[in-house]
C-alpha cells in the first residue's frame, strides 16, 4: 500500500480535501458521502487544536536542515555558541560545514588520520536536542573539536603515530575527553602527531606528517602537527594537543595560529600517552586567543570562574606591566632579522595599547634548555627503554635516535638538572613575576624550516619554548606577522595559574594588530 508522505505537524491544519482523502485511502477506509464532510471538519479541528498547543508545550518537530554554508566553519566559538542558542544555527549544520572542509582539504593537509563523522553527527544531534530543551552544558556545547593522536578515545584508535600501536583502540576515554563529553563538545576526529610526541617530520612512522597550510614544503614544527594544520587550514576552530618542549607553541608560531600551554598540572593527563611526566602539558591549539581561552576553561573545569582564562577577554590592558625578554633572541646568530623586527613591532603595539613595557635580562636561555632537555631525555628513555631494546625496528629512525639519547644520563646528572630547574623557576618568580604582570619573548628564531632539511636524523629547530615546560608557567603563543609568506609568533608568559592575564593581553593585541585575520589560501585535495 502506498502511503502519502507524512507532513510536518505544523502543516497538518492546512491540509485540503485531497490530502484528507489521501489519508483516508491510505488507511483503507471508505466514508459514506453523508459522513465525509463531518469527519473532514472534525479532523481539521483536531489538527488546528494540536497546532495551537505549540504555544503551551513547544514542539519536537524535525525541521529540514538548512543547506550547509561553508562560512559556518569560520565562525569564532563564542559567536557560534550564541547562534546555537538563538536558533540561527544548529550543531548539525556547523558539524557538517566542518566535515565538508575536512573532506575538501584534508587530503592535502593530512591533519586528520581519523575522521569520526558518524560519532560527530550523533554528538551534534544530541547537542541540538539538549539546547532545544534548555539544557546548556557550557561554551563548547555543540562545537566540533579534534584531538591529538596521543589522547585516548574509547572505541576510536589512538596510535601515538607509531607502528607499535597501530590499531590500538582504548577501552576508556582520557580524563580530558570525558570532560569534553560532559561539556557537550562534538568529537570530529583524531589529529596527526609526530611519533610518541617526539620529533619530525618523518616518513618512516605509521602515517606521513601533517603539512603546513602556508607552504606545503615547510614543516609544521612540533609534534602537535595535525592540530596546527587543521586549525591553520580552516578545518577546525579549536583542538587539543600536548606540549613537552613546545609542541603547542612552536607549531602555532610556524603555522600562524594560537597555542596555549597552561600552568603545569592544570589539565589532568590521565589517559594520554606521555613523553616526560615532569614536562608534559595538555592544552588547546585554536584559531584565536578567545577560542583557545574558552577551550582551556572547559578542559580545566574553570568555566565562569574568577580565574578562567576567558575572564578578562575584551578588557583593556592599559597599566599592565609587561617585561620584554629581548635578550633571549635578538643577538642570537640564528635569529632572522624579520623576527626581531616583528617582535619589536608587537611590543610597540602593546605599548600603544597602554601596557607599561620594561626590558629585562633573563638568565641565558641555554641554561633552561640544558636542564629541560636532560630531564626530557632521561624520562623519555626510561619510559621506552624496554621497547627500545626489544623492538627497535618498530620505531621511526628519528624517534629511536631521540629516545635512545637518554641512555647515558646518570641519576646524579638528572638530579642536577632538576635542581637547576627549581632555581630557574624561582628566579623567574622573584625577578620577573614579582614585579610584572606578564613576560613577552619570541616563540622561534626563524619561520618554519623546509621539509627538505630533514633527512634520517633529527634537525634542531630554533624554538624558545622548552624553558616554560621546565618552570611550569602558563605561556600563550600567537601570530605577529609574516615573513616571505610564512608566519612568525611571540609568547606571552604569566605567573602560575594566571592564564586570564596572558589571554587578556593576547586578545587585546590580536584584535588591534589584526594578524588573526590573515589566513593561508585554502588547498583542496
């Protein structure tokens, strides 16, 4: 029996006699002519009455989704969240816009190694239903997010980019993934990483490295490679990465996005592949400072708290005291002149916004780097020592070299490095953060290096990031312009647990300098 297609509830009261007669026929009824008019009038009265009840109880009618608009994928998180709540956007529409971008561009950028479209659409449908019912889980409710492939996801492969863990499917989510689920975020996929969060780019690991959307022939820099490629390429507004020596901030500098390393320990690391427990951090890589701040607030459970990273967004920075650590880069032979000029211009912009800038002399960067590198290599070697001995062939060559380098470090040397780290941390607190609200320095001495410079051995990339893994201070990386078509970035560092101030400064700079509006040309696969 052919049944007439069911009409939406709101249209039923408008059906004419042909539609009514089709209903009758579809149910096999035969109405005497004397009864038909009365039944038709009564049926229409019933439909009209139900239609009127919408004012009392609302409706759960499924309206057809509006055609997906590509520009939805570019909406800042705060704006998208507002539109989800006022009904001018759905999470399903927003998620489909991102999925379309991913389908278009990911074959070129290789940012995602797994796209969880079915899970994402289910998450989005749930978010739409909850928001329609008045259940608001917070600023990421209905917002798509991607996760670095070091973060455990139940039922979804988590490989750490290594052949050792090919096909590894965790039984449980990482703590931070459970937090995102409780916040109503939409998990859209897993993002590429250098093997075990170490070095790259390498082409002998589980999958090829992600690519820099600004120039495919240059590195992304740092192990959170898929995160920066996805955000810089416009596939996502926000993502979660990790940072042991700078992998949130260095790649953000090289790819022109925002990386926010929180205070050490602020975000729980349970259920995440570690590299060096004393230095590992989890944080966002996002399109703007506001996007990063909102993301951090959710994963640190500080939404609407006085210490929230987003607490001071939009507020002026006049009167804030900022220390400028120019000695960490300006006279280094490796530093590109364009980077020095861009840093000086950025600090001048902060001054124009009313901040009080003072040049400071930090202890030599080499001291921070030496102490942190010793701790990192010792802890990473200890974590992998057994596998390095029993299955060396399962590692990529650069990964093996990096991890094996910790073999000769003695316990006494590592203890000395830890003592030095404590001293350097205290020096920053006593000589900088006792007198200043924030510290500014460079992210990297150059723009992103060519991929061709990386062969079978690890290549030193001139970042100025690992010092704040050693000291645990929060650090924000954001763009400060382009040189020969490649981004440059600066860091804003704050006292422990004061992500709010560094995000306030970064947001003010970003809004007035306009660097967040400069995007690479989008490449299709």
